[in-house]
C-alpha cells in the first residue's frame, strides 16, 4: 500500500447513521453538513413516508 490516506474529519449521518468523511465540496459548510448524501438530506426513505402517514 503505497497510497497514503489523508486524515480527514468524519461525522455520522443524521439520517442513516453511517459515518461519512469530509469532502472538498463541503469545505465551506462542513460544520453544517449533517447528511452523507443528497438522498439522506432529502429524506427519501421510509422515515419520511412514516412522518407523512402519521401526520395525516
Ligand atoms: Zn446518510
């Protein structure tokens, strides 16, 4: 393994709970980033559907 892994910060996703690493596109908003992906950020999961059903 000649590749050196950079020591990037990580944090758990607020939606799926999986840890994700810092990305360059988040350089300015890293402290505000809470989700690992657009899908999690938009809540396109069972959790979102449950909320809609419960609310109705
Ligand atoms: Zn996630």
